[in-house]
C-alpha cells in the first residue's frame, strides 16, 4: 500500500511539471521551437523569418509605420516590375544613364554577382512630421534573408530625367511617384526580396516585397 501511495505521488508531480513547462506565467511559450512560425499572422508587416506575407510583384500594399518616438507615416507601395542580369545592365545604361555622362555601368567584377532594378510606385498617404518626408531606405535580401551590401549607385539616378532613387527622394503627402532601386545580388539567388522601413533585427517590421 505504501509503495502504491509513493508511486501515485510521483505520478502527480510528473503531470504537474509537464503542465507548467508548456508556458510561462505571461502566456509566452517556453518551447524553443515555438513562436517561430508566424504564418497565421494577419498583420501588414512582412514576416521574413517565416517567409510569409511577402508581397508579389504587381501587388499593392498599404501600411502605417511608427518610429521609436511615436511619429507615424502611412504609405501605399507596389513593386511594378523588375529586371536583372543583362536586362538590368541595359536598363541602367540605356535609360537611367542616357545623356548623363560618358561613363557607363559595367557588370559587377564578381562573376557570381549581377544587378537587379526594381521599378516602384509609391504614395505617401499621411505623415505626422508634416506635409512631406524622405522615403525610408530600401534594402535587398537573399531568398534566405541574408542582407546584401548597400550599393552606392547614386550616379544612376536623375530625378529630372524621371529615374529617381526612392530611398533618397522627398515625397509630399498625397503625392504618387514612380522611382527605382538598384541592387547587386547573387546570380544563383532565385528569390531575392526587398524590405522597406525595416529596422528590427528579427525582420518582424517593415514591408517585404518579392523581387522575382
């Protein structure tokens, strides 16, 4: 009888510990494999970790962003078209650089790299800071969400000729612009992506667009 009581007591303790180990007191799971898949997240922000909420080419997205000071701005944004490789290099030289300089762009020195050009339609819907703002920077990532180095390509852009860089141009509230971003990516990357207004290390903020 005594052995039965001891066994029953141990069994009750085991059940209690297993019940408590599933979550902390604040409702956050303690399972290290939990909370990584955000595929059911219906927010506007892109979820790079789970490869969900990526916005396809030709699809418009609207979202509101808030900085650490509580200042908000809202945008409507769409990657209308992309070109990469030889097509991107031709676009840079024949369109963006036409009549600007005797200099012409060449393919990247690294044989495994190429350019990609994103054509973007962007509308500033509202801004707490005033009637205009400079668009937030756009960054390119690989299909596995590794950041590509920023490309110093200001020489490609000319607002007067209709080829401004979105990241550096000033946009007025209710103004719609067509602008461009040029990135250098790996040739063997089948699914590069672009982030707008992404600041968090876990990639949980910003808008994320497919570049394929």
